[in-house]
C-alpha cells in the first residue's frame, strides 16, 4: 500500500510589476516567471491601484520615473490602502534623492538600482515574499491569540507593575468594568481596584517581590460607580526591570445571586417543614441527615449528639426504639430503602399504647436518587415519646 501523501499546497505568491516601459515589464516577467509567481503587469500607478483592488498582491516592484504618478507617489498611496504589501522601487541612482521622503515614511521597503542583476533581483524579491508571509503569519497568530484570550469568560488584565498601568485587557474585562476593552490600556489599575488591600498589594509588587494571589475576594469599580464582587488571582507574566502581572478576575455577581436564591429557598423550605402537623425527617441519597422539623425533634426527644452525628439510619433506629416491638418497626422502615416503589407506609404501636403512622417517599432528580423523606404522625396532642440513648 502506498502511504505517501502529496505535500500541502501553499498560497500563490502574487507579484505586481509597474513600469511605463512595456519592454522592461516583459523582460522582468520572462526572468521571474521561473520562480513560480503569479505576475501582474501595470504601465502606470493608476493601473497598479486597479490591480490591487482585485488581486491579493504581496510584493510590488515599481519604477520611479513614470508620467502622471511617480513610483514613490504610487507606493505612498499603496501604503495607505494596502499597508501589508512589501514595496520595492527599481530605478537609477540619480533618482534616489526623489524617493528619500517615501523611504523615511516607510512607504518603500527597499530601493534597487537599474540596470539590475538578475540573480540579485530574484533573491531580493524572494526575500520580500518571505518577509510578507512572516508578517502575515505573525498577524494571523496574533489574531488567533487575541481570539483565544477574548474567548476566556473571566476578566484578564495585564498590569505594568512599575507604572501600575493596564497594558492589555480582554473582552471580558471590558464587559466586567463597563468599558471598551481597548480603552482600558494605559489606565491605572487603581481606577478599578479601589480597596486599600489591593493598593497594598501593588505597593508590595512594586518592591520587587512577587506574591501570587489565589481566589482572593475583593471588589472592582464599575463604570456606573457600583462596586462589583470579584474573586481575583494573579500570576507573574514577565521578568526583568519592568515586570508584568496577569490578573484574572472572576465575576461573583451570578454566584451571589444564586446564593441569595438558595438562602430564600431554604428559608421557604424551613417554613413549610415547620408548618407541617407531621414530624418530618429528610435524608440525602447517602442517608445522611439533611433536615428535620421541630415537631419531629419534640415527638421523639432526639438527643443533640444524635443529630450532630448526621446519621440518618441511627435516627430511624432511635424512633423504632420507641415502638412496642423495635425490631419489627425498624425492619419496616428500613425496607423502604430497598423498595422499588417510590412510596412506603406503615404503622407501629408505641410502648405507651399510642399508634404511630408513618410514610416515606423517595426523592429523585433527573431520574437519579437524591434523598428520602420520612413523615411521622401521632394521634391527639403532641406528647414526646420516651427514649434512651441505648436505643440509638
């Protein structure tokens, strides 16, 4: 079996040659065709600009002395419209002074003289394409890195420690602080970290001894003047005389909202449990004590040490211990854990002659067992059953 693979194709190299003398263009085209370029020819700067509008040109070689628009004037326009192109002037030594301004402003990458040396010109153009492709790859990698950083959901701030200025920020930082991410660069970190504890941290960092923070809760100042709860971590980002620190800030507002909701739900659940006329025992999936109501506590005189152990099965044994026949009562209640049905019920006689009715329910979440609820009811007014620690 032939497992050889064809080499991956590379992007075509588009070369634009501009000269008002067609004979020179044809001579250059013949000489450069062997190097595999896609060659575009233009006899004026205007024609060259028209080609650039429709072709992905990487390198331009132009003559300087042309009517209407000189080569340097043409390349100055190209620099403004297509700054990533590599721009070369091919002209005589006597015209060097006329392109000095264009060289100084960066419109011209290289100046080559006529008459040219074929091999040297080919090498210079090949080098220009390599430079263009490296710039393009660096820009692609930079854009990819930026996209990765902006995809991080937490705020990232790169801080110049000595000047205490933000050097870079991701999109999440802008969203957290209420500013465009690009406008955060150059602003003092103290604008957004108003607490004295944070100021002391940056004083410490400026002294030269780095200390990482791990999930420290603090507050950031939003553009609207409000303080936002965040969890901050830091990492050293560079060495040398001008170190940088990377700050990661996790927005806690959503977590705080959830915590508040859970507190409200727990309060509501506690109210429901206390309003019940039955004694309620709630166990989790591992049969540990989750919660009870006051009625259950008073009904069976549950000792504090039993409750603090959180052992749900021990509480059930304590309750069964108040029955006239504890083994039978215990076996009936424990059978609920093995029952296929979601509900169990029964009754047992207490030692004082009262009859206790009970029922139990399985709790499920997403078809997975999450706990059990046991309910106990005694006839008439509540009277605490007599119990002893040796029944637990």
